[in-house]
C-alpha cells in the first residue's frame, strides 16, 4: 500500500534525520490509512446487514481479510533511502536531466547510501492485552511495538563518461531509484535468488559472477560503474535484510 506522505516537505536537521523521519511518517500514515479503510468497510457492512444484503456470517471475513486486518498481528514496514554526497541528499530523479546530473556527481567518488526502516505492529484482536483496546471488530488500530533503525553503506563509483551515462539511462527506469542507479536491473541484470545471497557477506562482484553464470543474457549496466560497496547490499537496494529479517522471524512472519 503506497503512502500519501509528501516526502519533499519532510526535512530534518541532517540528511540522516530527514531519511529517518520520512520512513517513520510513511509508516504512521499507512496505519491511519488502514484505520480509515477498516472504518469504511465496517460502516458499509453494517448498512448491508441492516438491509439484509449480506449474510451476518460473512461480515467478519469481509472487513478483516482486506489488507490482512484480521485477528493476527499485522506488521507495517516502511522505509526510505537516499544517496548522500557532501551532506546533500540525492534522491530519486524527477527526469532525465536530473538523473544525468546525479550520476555525474557520483562519478569517481564514494558516497553514503542510507536506508532507514520503520516497522510497527498494529494493535488488533489477538495482540498483547497491553497493546490492544476495545473488543471485536470495532476497535481502533493502534501502534503497538515498533522497531526502527538506519543502515549506512558506502558505494564507490569509478569515473563515468557522458556517453556511458547516456547509454545507461537509455536502458533503465532511473526514476524509481535514489541516486538514479540500482545494483540490479532486471531483465538484463536480475537480482540474486534466493535472497540469502544478499546477506551472505559475499562481495558484490562475486554475486554478479553468480548471476552471470545463471543468465546467458546477463548484461550489467550500472554494476560496471561500481568498484566497491562497503556495507549492506540489500540496504543499497532499499531494505537492509540483515536487520529486518530477524524482526520478521520474531513476529513469525518468516
């Protein structure tokens, strides 16, 4: 479910704080959106029941199955990522010109890549009593336990020519990624499967070689720009699995 938060209006004292705030506010906004959705469904069901349009036995399943709003704990995961160079946030480019400028800035330099994550468990039926309020399907969703953190990696680019930037942008939807680049660009450069490769501790180059052996049409575009990554590969992709997976396991999602 997408968040409606206007990220450009969220600015902290530092780039790191800005990214953390964006991740948190997006997650909290989703909780509110789910509550509005649940309230709307309940009202429609009550009206339908009053007119005998919906069998009473189906009311619960209609309201709780949507978006996983049932009796089990629900986890909402939000994140925000950006490259940072010289204390400047380099987010997703709005157009090609901006993408060209971003890649030119990153050329020949090492930049930070920060991903902040914010995970909340919504209070619902079946959660810890201290976190839940009310009874039945009419209770409000409340934020229960939460986990948040920041992952920082360092990515080094070799010098990139204008022609290389032009070629890359011709074959890649650069508007979807912070810094106008991605470690993996399907179908030419698929992400590794299984995901455990991303948290194995192996270098980016080794993982690319594995992918090269699996896919005959393998053609890395931007990976050739990258000469080194220090930190989490999955964090640069957009979600630090090393930190998030233990939380999911704790909550029996995995």
